[in-house]
C-alpha cells in the first residue's frame, strides 16, 4: 500500500514538474526564436517621423476650427477630410476603392441623434503576402463643444492620429525605395470612439480585409503626455493587452523596445483586476474580441483628460516622436517577419 502510494504520488510530482518545465521552456524558446530584422532600414525610416511634422499636423488637427471633432458633426468631417487630404497628397492609396478613403458609418448604426460619420482608411499593399494585414489604429473623433468650450483633444486622440500619419509616411517612403512591407499595413482612423467604440465595431463587422487574415491591431490612444506617476522619468509607455492573446506579439514588442528604444514598459493597466478596465475601453477591444492579437499604447490619464485644456501646447513632442517610432518599428517587424504572431492556444 505505502509503496504504491508513494509511486503514484511521485508519478504525479514528475508529471507536474515536467509539464511546468515544458511550458517554461516553450515560452523561453518562443522568446528566443524572435529575431529582430531589418534594423538598419527601421532606424533609417524611423527618422522620417519628425517633431516638426508631428507638430504641424497636430496644430491643425487639434485647432479650434475642428470644434472638438464630435462624431457626425462638422468639425469631425473636417478632421476626416484632413486625413484624406494628407493620404492623397502622399499617394498612399485607399484599400476600399480608388480615392475612396471613407468607410461610411450610417446614422442607423450610431446612437440616436448622431449623424452619419466615417472611418478613414489608407494602406500600403504587401509585397509578398498582400492578403495578410497589420492594422494600426487610432480614433479620429473627440467630444466636441460643451457650454461654448471647445474640447480640442490634442492628446486624446490627436496624438495617436498624427503618429499614424507619420508612420504611414515612413512606410510609404520605404516602399518607394523598394522596401515595401511583405504584408499589407492598414492605417485605420476610426470614428465614434468617445461615444462607445462605434467606428471600430463597424469596421470589424464590415472588414475590408477578412478578420482571419488580420494578424494584429496596434492601437494608439493618447501618447503625447506624461502622467503624474512618471513625472520624474518620462521615458515610459503603458502597454495593455500585448500578451493576452499572443505571447509572440508580446515578446516581439519587448524585443523591439530592447533593440531600439529602452522605454520603461509599464504593464500596470494590463492586470486582469485593473479597476480602470482600460483593456475594454479603446478600439483595440473590438479586434481582441474577435481573437486578433492587440497592443494598446497609452500614456495614462492626466488632469486635462477629457477637459477643454487638452491642448497642443501641452504635448511633449519629443516623447510623441519616440513613441510613434516605437509603434513604427514594431509594425515593421510584424509586417515583415516570416511568421505572423501565433495565438497562445495554437499548438504549433
Ligand atoms: Zn481616446
């Protein structure tokens, strides 16, 4: 009896420890298997993301004439037209149809009283796997005007919006020089975020590229400021969601950071029990719920969050530039490496 008991018990211990070792080894191997590619090209094209250009775009995008970009209103239409104008000017195509940059989000899809709105889409076609797509997203809308005060939304989400314009320009320049991404890269400016993530939900229900071919979504929502916690060390960014669906994506993101940037990556808001529930609160969530790996890039909240004082003069452009370059370098790796990031439950 006792011998058998011990035999059975030790067999259990063996199984337990083997499984754990196997799991740890698998994760370690997964991490080691990632090789950061094209470092010279990435460094070169990242330099095209400049402070003066970010500033020029954001000074217009967060100006009073756009009236806080409330979904369906005149100011939001101006915002959408500005984005379209920039893409056309830079000969960055639309994936919908020639020169059709707007994906119309009809009034019937939006909350009552909200007028028809639009997502803005532009893309760089992939050179080897054009049917697979990496999405870089940011919301184009903000909260509009209240009691005569304009909510300019320079950080929320003017910062993410102009970062995408600069990232798109960097990919375009590379493509013109013969270094088009192997997979397609879609620049997705979604509307209706502030009223309930409507534009991203509309896109995922009417995707231009099939969702199963969508390898990841890198969502940028507020990357131009510094929160109180990091006032003395602003070289940081919060990452949310990177490991939830794909450890591959998480390790790629970390290795890209180690290779080029050395940000202090803050995962505080990625905790399952985080009371802010930021994972569910921006557009990436509409992709995550379809099992598409995501990263949400975020600077945290500050006293001007959703206030008329979220203005362009308070943006830290040096930091905005570096964070945009980080997203660009991560996007380059994802669009060009041999294998798309695997889901954690994939056994291959
Ligand atoms: Zn936002």
